[in-house]
């Protein structure tokens, strides 16, 4: 239960994703989170290693959506099919930089950024945040989507734009 509510998949079973042209990865709870966000809100999109429950409790919506058993690329492809990326912010995507080598770009970040660029139809150069700065910025986000992917540094803040 979340906020005294059953998750949509428990309430509706197989009917939870009975919409045309909507990727089934986009659960009713995830669609609510994405739709409730306003322009300029940050979606916190993280891997399985992230302290998501603690961070989600501090976000505006206090929502944590779990997407177990899939890669970061699969999840972000579905999300970006309905999510407008901010065109006004010079850094609409921000990533956590590796503690051991700030110049290293982990493979998971390359893969997710490629999906974001494909959906946006333009190059996206991410802003880079240290681990403590990322956690502070994530806590100020709107909500958290945690994917079951365990590759390290799969930590993104993705700012919502307008349609």
C-alpha cells in the first residue's frame, strides 16, 4: 500500500495497462507521476543501488516507483515516449559523476543519454554533479523512479519541459 492505496497493478490486475499506444512499462502509478509533474520539475531516475526510499521521502510527491527486472535503457525509452524534455534549461539532464574518476562516463550513462537524445531529437550534454550534490538535488526533485538495473552511476535528474 502507498498512502493507504493499493498499487494500480494490484487493484486492476491485467487491466492496469489497458490503453492503446502506451508502453506497458508505463504503469498507472508511473503515468500519474509523470503527468502530475509541472514544467521545470525534475524526475529522479536511478539504478538499483540508489537510496531511493530515503530520497523519495524528501521529494515533492514523496513517490517512489519501482521498475524491477529491466535495464535503464528500456525504462527510459518508455518514459521518454511520453515525457517532454525541458528546452529552456541548458542542463535538462544531470548525472552523478563517479567518485573515483570525475572524467569517466559510465556505460550506463552513455546508453541512457543515447535514448534521451533519440527521443529529444537533439544532442543532450548532461550537467555533472558530485554524489552529495546529486543526492541534495534529487531530494528536491518531484519523484523517484528506481529501475532494477544494478550498474553503478545510473543516476539521472531529468527536467520536464512543455508539450
